[in-house]
C-alpha cells in the first residue's frame, strides 16, 4: 500500500489570496463600472531592464548556432554570473563571499523551502510572526511540527513581532536551533540594523544554531547604514545561509533567477556532536537534484551587473520606492501609524480595527485592494500590508480615493 506523507494533512489551506480574490470579484460584479486598484500583490509590474532584454536575446541567438549552442551548464550556475554576484553584491560591500559559495537557482521560494532538507527533522525551529508563509509550510511538510491549533503549529517557536519591538523580534526564551529572518521584511517592510542583526549572529554562534537569512528585498535599501547582507556582520559566515533573488531586484518574477549563499565555514552537527560542513551537504543536494537555470536567463541576470544594467535596475527600484514614499506619506497623513515603505516596497499599516474590517472598508468604499495582515500570522491582526508594486498613476488614484474615504 502506497502511503502519503501525512504531514501534508496538517497544512492549513491557504485561504488568504483566494478570500481576497473572491471578495474583489464580488465587489467588481456589484460595481461593474468601478476600476479596482490592487495594492495587495507582491508581484512586480514594470518590464525587465533593457540591458537584460538585450542579453537575453543575444543568448537565445547563441542557442541557434552549433558553435555557440550550450547544453547542460554547471549545476551551481555559470562562473560568469557567480563571479559578478560575489564581487558586486558582497566583496564591494566588505562581505567576504567567494564565487564558489554562490548557488544560482530558479527562485528564493524554492531555495528557502529546499534548504531544510539538509537539516535534521528533530531540530527546534524559530519562525517570526507575521511571516512569509513558505518558511512555516515547508517545515510542516518536513514533519518538524505538530498539529495546527487556531493558526499556530505545535513545536514551532514563534518570534513575535509587534509595534513595540518594531517587528524585530526579541531572542527566544527557550533554546532554538534554526532561525528564519527576513529583512527588509515581507510583510512588514521593517529593516534591521547591523547591531540588531549582530545580536542574532552572536546568539547563533553561542548556541550552535543556524540563521536562514532571506534578503530578497535588499535592493530596496537606500539607507547606507543598513546591512544588505548578513555577511556584513562579523561571525555570520559560520552560522548563516543567505537567500537572494533577482525577482524584485530586476523584475525577474516571471523570468526566474535567484541564488543562495552557503559559506564554506557554515556548520551544523550530527546527533553525536560532530561538526559538518553545510556547504558540502548543500553542494551535494543541489548538484543531485537541480540542473541550474537556463543559459539565456543567466545571461540576462549577468546583465544586471553591467553599468547599464545597474542603473536600469536601480531606476526600477526607485520607481517602486517613489510609490512607497507616496503611500507612506498619504496613509500617514490620514492618521495611521505605518512601518516600512522607506527601504522596502511594503507598507505595514496599523489600521486601528480588524484587518478584514479595514480590507472591506477599503474595497467597498474606495475600490482599493490591500492584504489583511492576519493572513501572515496572528501578530498581523489589526494591520494591513500595502504593496508599492503598481503603476505610479494607480497608486496616486488609490491614495486619493482612500483620502476621500478616510482622510
Ligand atoms: N522571499 C520572500 C520574503 C518573498 O517575499 C518572496 C516573494 O514574494 C520570495 C522569497 C520568492 O522569491 P522568488 O521569486 O525568487 O522565488
């Protein structure tokens, strides 16, 4: 008899976006002439930078000729891309990362989910609340949790975010082995300072723990004092794996290219305490189960690092940051406290009422869709997330409508 992985039965159905879609569709049916503005999604809206498009086309043409055709590439990614990543994203910022510590992949979503396969199932996992749901669900699938009660899984240690701690959780009271951190944060838009991040790195060093650091939104950081990589913090090479993505950096959500950094010193232990290299384990896993990203996509990603690619992708981010600044200013002047929006595409709004109540108010009275915070965890109750990924004109229109209703 073939048996299923029963851990999948513990998973809670992801009602959030389905419920949002259903309410928006019902509203549209009742008001067919109203244009609904969606500020709920985390997907980009602007096209790829021209430098990427040109490199993409050129690489596709190379595939048409015997001499320049490429078959399977290296599983970890082509050196032409890994070397540029190591130099520009890390060494130039004082973070000591070598090209062979970069593993190119087709997404930070898959990587943050897949990485825990090289870790034991009986570790204690600490996950922030509110959170990008992938970290929780993939640990449920792996069997690291018990059942779910009222939205929380037994055995997960929830690191609670609040207005008081600025959504930078305190260290856990009980010992933990694996810690997920994401800055700039989805959904709250909060950023972390080097000093705050060092507290976590020191904790991991002292407790032989591992930090999984999701920096998918690092390119939105404009404050030069904020760390763009955890490896800017001393000691992190031993205790942290970092995830990056070109999805938001250069509009690659539909093109698919990302990378994971596993430093050679990064270690974990067998049950009898012997030290092992996580680099070796991830190298084995990646080369066994993955055949890397297509050649044209890696060439398109490489083009982000050319002078034109750098200025074009920066302009893309500036575009969304301008949206974020407008949202922050307008929603603030309506009397709401906000987090994020300055070094992040997300604005986390304390809506002074239930998340869904506020969602319905915005939809019904202003025709604007946002994301209720409680969809990201219990600590998101009473908040909504507004995303800056949209056209500026739509954001302006949405802010005007919100001001008319709430201002
Ligand atoms: N990590 C975070 C925090 C995200 O918000 C997202 C996407 O929204 C991802 C990872 C996924 O990135 P990718 O498109 O590279 O899979």
